[in-house]
């Protein structure tokens, strides 16, 4: 793996083009990113658009989302999460140009993280048209 990772570049999901305009990849992964930095569904959809701009045509997005979480507790701080359903995630991906047949999702209950506000995790993969 070390031979494959050649550079780590910081990005900003709030930027319309998180790594600069025109930067795309055949595979983009994001774990608890857009859902964990806002409580607004409108903002979440905008952030997902920004992340999706990184996915090349016919490229893949693999992500996890805190499903149904209103907040995440970190130490003694409560951070707001956007409360999402699987249907909202699917509809957003389709609106962003992902192939409906490629969208696969699995909800996984997370008893281990329930005490920090995450009742389940949605694992998602989708291919852009």
C-alpha cells in the first residue's frame, strides 16, 4: 500500500471543488464526512455534490454514513449530524448522476457506537454515469 500512496493532499468538502477544479479520481472514498459536519439536509446535499465532483465519469464512490444519527458525542461534546435515511442517500446519489443499478447499500446496526449517538451505519457504493 505504501508504494501506491504517493501523496496526501488536504481538501475542504465545503469548497465546491474540494481539491481544485478538474481533479477527479476513478475511486473516491469518504467515511462519516458530509453527514458529520452539518445538521442541514440542504447543506449535506451540497457537500455530497462537492465530493461527487471528485469522482470521474464511470468512477466509483464508496462511503459510509451515520444512519439516523442526530448527533455524535466526542468526549463530552455533542456534534450535530444530519439525520438521513437510506432512501435520501439513494435519491441524492441518483440526482448527482450515479447509475441507479450500481447503487448498493447495506445498513449495519452499531451497538458498539450507540452510546455516542450512532444507531447504525450505511455502507454505500455507486458508479457515476
